[in-house]
């Protein structure tokens, strides 16, 4: 097992695939992970995070890979309590009606050297779009692994920021979602 | 028609008799911007979180940074072209008060934008100057620090208002009671010298 991990660290795909052939499944460890969204306000960069999410990442050499991540949108944190309240409200995530943002995929394509590309469905509020997310999957020596990647989206495609907030000059439309998620082997999977 | 020996109405640089065009322009542009800052700040503060407030505060921050730059240039100009001497006043205490209140005005005009910049940084809101460039964040986001900085910024605004009222009152006192040209020498379109009571 350890040697396999080390081989993975060196980016030997075959070894990693051998590991995933058993469809190893992983779950996130939020305390060690970060999901950050970056956009602009009044032309200046602006960042926030989501604290609360769960998921299951199963990597297999065959067609069995699947990824499912569910983010509790009420856990949005911009360090501005007033803004967080607005973001939970009806003009943004409307967390009462849609408490979860969801990403689901059964299409994970290895690109070599620990890199993958996942095509899946991202649902924010009641809007679903297909997205392509390149990411890296790096096994770590402690038996966990780190998933890193980023995804660019336009918030208005998902009806995030309605009414006055639809103005894209003052509130950027382009949003970068960056994630660095530590996953640990899922028990009993 | 001015003869070749006659001086233009207002010289570019300060003279012993009056402020020149440059110093007057600095003074009156900063007056207008500071008034605008009060309007934007108070208006934005009264609003709930909204796009309107975001826009007002973005303008407030851009103008605040502009004021800081103008005051720095103005002080540089003051070094290059010293202002007219202080006029005679009934008591040395008034001279002292004038000097202190002018120093306080400059200190507030320079420190309020910096406190505002710190406040924005502590609030996780990076400052952009009219959308053209962003200022670096001075501190990490910190709710308690932001709360304290907001209180400081507001207190300084009221102090500034008090000193401005004192400044205007003093100018009117000079003009109406002492009948010298302290007020006139900072006004465009007026000739000074007719009421001179300057110190030698």
C-alpha cells in the first residue's frame, strides 16, 4: 500500500489506477479543507468560503468513478455578517428553499500524472448546468489524499444575485471556485 | 487691460499678501470633496446592505484616497511656496489656536483615509480606486478590529466637522470683526492688499 502511494506521488498513473481499480472511496475532512469563491466587488477582488459540506469521491480505473459533493449554502462566510445574511437570502442562495448546492458526476477522466477531468452537473438553487472541472488527486503519506482544482462559472447562469444584484459592473459575474479538499478513506465503502 | 508692470489678479504661487492659484485650488477642491465625503458616508451608513450602499461606499473610498493624495501634494506645495504670514491677532493664544487647528485639519485629512482603508481591509472589502486599480489590504479581515475602526473613523469625522466649523468661524471673525484680509486672500476673484494688517 505504501509503495503504491509513493508511486502515485511520483505520478505513475498505472499504479494509481491499480489503486482505484478497487473503486476506493473517500470522504472530505472539512477541518483540513477549503472551498473558496472569488469574484469582484466595485472592481476589487473579493473572497468568501463555505465551511460545511459533505461528499463521496470514488475513484476507479474502469467506469465506476463517481463524485458527489453537497455544500451547505448557509455556511457561506465572507467575514461580513451582514453580507452573509444577504447571501443566504432570496436574492442569492435562498438557503431556506435550496439549502444544498450539489455537484454530481460519474465521468472522471484521468489525464495522467495525478490529474483528472470530471464532467458533471452543478446545481445551485434550482438551476443545473454541466461543468468541466480539472483537478488533481494526490495521495498523501498519511493515507489521506488531497483533491485540488478550480472551476470558473458565471453566477447569473445560476440566478445568484437577483434584482438589484444582477448588476455585473459592481458585483462581478465571473466567480472562481477553488477547492483544496483533504479526503480520507470512507469507512465500509 | 493690465500693464506689463501690473501683477495678474492671482499669481500661481503664494505671495506675502495672498494665496496663489495652486494653493487655492487645493483648498477649494479638498473642501468640495470633504463635503461630498460627509454626504456619501452618512447616506451609506443609513442604508441597509444593498447595491446602492456598495456603490456609495466604493465612491467614498475612491474619493477618500484622492483626498489623501491631494493633501500630500498640497503639503509639498506648501513647502515649496510658503503661505502668507499669519496676521496680527489680539492675543498670542489665538495664533496658537490657529496653528493647532490647521495642524489638526491636516492630520485628520491624512489619517481619516488611512483609517478608512484599514477599516475596509479589516472588513474583507479591498479598496479599488474608481475601478482602475486596487489597493493592497493592510490587515487581515477581523470583525472586532473593523468595529473599532468604524467607531474611530466616525469619531474623527465629527471632530473634523467641529474643527471645520471653528475654521469657518475664525475666517468670518477675521473678515467681519478684525476687518483684515485673511478670508479674502483664500478667495479667487478678489483683490487683496486693501485691508492688509499682516505682520512684517
